[in-house]
């Protein structure tokens, strides 16, 4: 019997209700002697229901309010128990034994039936499709007193990881309807904090839940989260406003889109030893370029390999993304089990001579005409990324590049038809596991593979999804990444970074930061308290 330790997530749902709407917490408040933490964020959450709230603000906050069966501790990659202890009894049967004495913030008992309801509800609530997709292998969920049993359609090594995500947050079946998201005023989890005040404008306030039973008890009494507006001063961004609030001592912690502003050196008036500390982690947002293998130029493997040999990721990241990203050499990014720098191992540093030799050996006339397609995305960085790749390819003299922009729907249609040889893609993985990066791109039924059909790749994806040991999965991941570096259906380019800025007096900031963009406030405290 193989054993996988499950975990619980504490997911915070922060309510966005009508302006001025507030909610009083039920039950016992945190003691007044505990520290109060002031947080500023660029991202106000769009809702409190973990089945449907997937925006950046919700991702940061949900794990503080709700609990999950399993969780992933700071600095680790493997799920451990939180609300339950879990194991695979067979490759298709996963059993969880609930922790005793669990309650929701409203005082209702939390039991196995609530877990079953929470997972089943993902299939019935409008807007919960992304969460439901994480549990596609689950045929049924059974609840019997303190035991939850997941019956799987096929072996699925990703299930324990899915059970750590906000989508797997345990909700109260007496409060959360099966056919609609919960009203913010009714939200109640079982995580280390409960929401005691929320509003469409103004601060959100969390209070330590003294009835919490899990692996992450809060080290502080309350957390107040403010949302500075951009443009208060001409040219000021929300990120700059957040950083300024921490630097001025008005807040203990800054989160959200604070890079690269947070990289700026402290002012000369900042006393020694009191400057804020920046913590960063490589995150789950990744960017790559997709080739259409039926397009005029990209249908040739040698062309794709020549592009891979030419693109200078380090220069691209430096010129386009700065400190907000790092260069990436694999579809499975750094920091996740099974990662290897397959493209760096295969191609080394950018080398025009090697790229030219590839094209010459294939008797292709240079410059090879290639077409780049793209569509605008929020933030404007995609336009600069496209221009940088165009510049690099054109400067080599090996390619003659045409760039074509189109509106979203038109772009998608043209990309699927093979009108573009290559185009940029970015994606934020839903699953904190290597499969969350490779399967949606390569697995049949996932994101279109744009002409890439590989029996070997399909077998390796299936092997990593069904592997019964970490060694088996890492072997499959490694072989898959090396295969992609040879076939080059995609060209990984960058991996986003997540960050927080902590005042010098704040403790626990490094543990609070999560590569999935969650910020776990329970670890935060103050020096001397």
C-alpha cells in the first residue's frame, strides 16, 4: 500500500459586498494582547466562495479562511495532513481520516459529509469549472462518520496535490448552496482566520479563529488588509503605493504586484537596520512560445530547433520583465519535483553559428520566413516580449520575421488554423504539481497541441500522472522534458516571481510566502511578541 500524506489548506475568502457592508464574526475573538498585522495589497479579492474565486486577490487570501484536507508546508513540495490524514489504499482508492473536533467559524461541526459536499459542489456551482477539472479522475466521494473515500476512474498521483488547492476548501453544507456561490455575508470556513469586516471599499479585517484545529495556528490576533489606490499621485501605480506604505511604516506587509518597484533601494533617510525586507519565490505563472507544427516554417523540426538555439532568454527577461520573472528552460518550471533544465542542457547558450549549421544541414534557404502572431493581454508586456523575440531572430540574419496582431477571438482562430508559425502563451497553473504545467499543454483533451502528436509524450504524461512512487514520476517528468527539448513543440522562456515586502519588525515573512501566490498570515508576528 502506497501512502501519501494529505493536507489541509486554510483558505481565506475575502468578501466584496456592497459598499459599506460589514460582517461580525461568530464565536470567540482573538485575545487583545496578540499583535495586529497591517497588510497592504494591490489586489482586492473578487469573492469569498472558494469554488469560484480564482482572481489574484482571492488566491492570496483564501488559504487563510478555509481549510483543506492537506497542505504543503513552507519550503516543501509534498502534501502533509491538515484536516485529515490520507493514504492510497489501492491505486484507485484514496481514504482520508478526519481530524477530530473540527468546527466552522459559525460554530457548526465540520465532518466527512462536508468534505464530500464540498467536492461534489464543484460540479454544480456555475463558474466552478476550473476547480472541478482538478478532480476529473474522481468517480465518486463517499463519507462515513470520520472517513472520506475518493473512488477514482483511473490512478491519479495528482489527487493529493489537488486536495491542497483553494478549490478543495471545505465548506459548510448548511450554508453553501449547490447551485450558486455563497453570499459574502454568509461565508464561513474553518481556517486559522475568519472574516470580521469586509466592504466593497475600505479595509478587510481578519481575526484569529480560536477554535482552529490544524497545522497552522495564527501567531497574531488580527490582520487588517488595505488596498491603496493607484494614481493618488500622478504616475503612481498600486504597486508603488503599496511599497510606499511599507517604507513609511504605515503597514507591516506589502503583497501583490509590487515588483519591480520593491527592488528600489531604500531612501537615504531610512535608519540602518529598519529598511523593509523583500522576499521572493519563483511562482506558478509561466510563459512559453508555441509552434504550430503545420505552419509553413514551424512544420520543420530543424526550424524549431534553430529558434531554440537562438533565443536569449536572459536578455529577454532582463529587457521585458526585469525582476518580475526569471529565465525558464523547461515547461515544468523550477521549484517543482521532477524539474530539469532540459533546454539549457540541450542547447547551452544562444549560438548563431549552431543555429545556422542546423538550417544549412537541412538545406533550408536563409533567411527563413516566419510569422509571429500575438494578441494583447493586460499589462502590456506581451507586446514587448514579441518585439524582443522578433528582434533576436531578425538580428541573426537567419530568419525574416513578420509580426501579426489580432483581437483575442480572431487570434485564437488563426493560431489554431496554422496561420502563425509561433506565438506567445502564458498560464498560471491551478495545481501545485508538475502535472499542472505539462498535462494541460500536452494531454489529449487539454489545451490544443497545435499539430504536435507524440505517442512517446502521451505515454510519459500518463506515466507521471499514474506513477505510484515519487521516483517513478520524476523519471517520467525528466524523460518528458528532454523529449520536448528535442521535438520543440513549445519553447519555455520565463517563470514569474511572487513577492512580499515586510517591515523590519515583522517576523515569519519568509514562511508566509507561497509559490502559488497565497500569503499565509498565520506565520506572521512581531519581534518581541
